[in-house]
């Protein structure tokens, strides 16, 4: 991170030259120099700032939607759909500072359904081994 916009543009010139010369890469024409703390750097599902990391808003909406579907439509979902759907969002929340979101949305009744689904899957796998 640069101290000023002028420094950032100097770094950009050096970086663009290195990417082009050493790796034959180009940068998209809509590149921008901006203060990261004001907007955050949105990359691979996370928003990075110097104060911390958070998950994207769209992923948070997905957590809420998955919790609602497990709560209301669990009879129409297989154990795999319940366990894998909740588990994938747990990974996002765990690494993106969304543990509070997880605990607010995935209430104990939903977590019991997830645990039951995991146990059911394990039993099915053990039955196949016999």
C-alpha cells in the first residue's frame, strides 16, 4: 500500500512493466487506484481492509437463504444437501469473520438437523462397508 496516489502510480508503472516483460500479462483497462480502507479490496469472496476481513454481502445472503431453506424445506432435502450446504457456508463464515452471522442464522434447531444429517450420512457409509 502506498502513502500517496503519486507513489501508487509509480508502483503501478513498475508492476505493469514487470507483468508485461516477465509474464506476458496485461492488466484490464478499467484499473483504478483507490484508498483500500475506504472501499476495501473485494477479492475471491472476501473484502479485505486494514481493519479486518469480512465476507461479501451476497455470500451472507446465501447463508440466510440456506438457513431458511433448511428450516422450512428440510423434509424435501436429502441429508447430503443439508450437511454439504451448511458446511460450505461454515467455511466462508469461519475464515471471513462471519461467525456472528453463522450463530445468528444457524439457530440450534438448524444445527441439530445438520448434525442429524451428518450422522445419517456416516451410518449410510458404514452400512455400505458391511
